[in-house]
């Protein structure tokens, strides 16, 4: 575990460390070489996390479709999040995949707000979650 934490710290520091003007390029190159030679520690955590996010997105969309709490286009538009896993998120392609996700997120917020009668206080009164500090 210690090696993994050190690798993550090196990865995050590498962008600053490797470009430091007072250090030689061989030092920065060795940092990146160390990261490149041990990708298993990084991907071993990233891949399961990404898979859980994908499954969560699918479950959310299925739940919204089955409950009919929002119009059908909302969960379908939210599924564009899955495209961002395989499609680069920059440029025009990133914009095209991000707009439906953003519209779906705003729509979910709008319909949740409207469901409370347009009042956050009404939502808080009906909340049973102790996380918000509202008594059940």
C-alpha cells in the first residue's frame, strides 16, 4: 500500500517536478519512467471505480425510466455519460457528449424542485435523511 501511495504522490507531483527549471531533464524523465513502468497499481484502482460508475449510471437511468418520475428523454440523455468513458472529452466531440448530460442533470434538478412545490423548505420537511441534519 505504501508503494501505491508513493506512486500516486509521484504521479501528481510529476507534472510540477518534471518541469522544474532547476532540475535536469534526466530527473523528470526518471519520474515519468517510474510511473510508466508500474501502471498496474494505478489501473488496479481506476478500472473498478470506472466500472462502478458505469453500473451506477445505468441503474439510475433504469430507475428513472421505470418510475416515470421524469420524462423519458431525461434518463436517455443521462446515458450520454457512458459515451464519455470511450470518447475524448475535449473539443466539439466533448461538447456534443456533455450537452445531453448537462440537460439531463438540470432536468432532474428541475423536476425534483417542482415535485416539492418549488420550495426547498417543503423538501426538507419531507426528508427522512439524517445526513441533512433534518429531523425525521
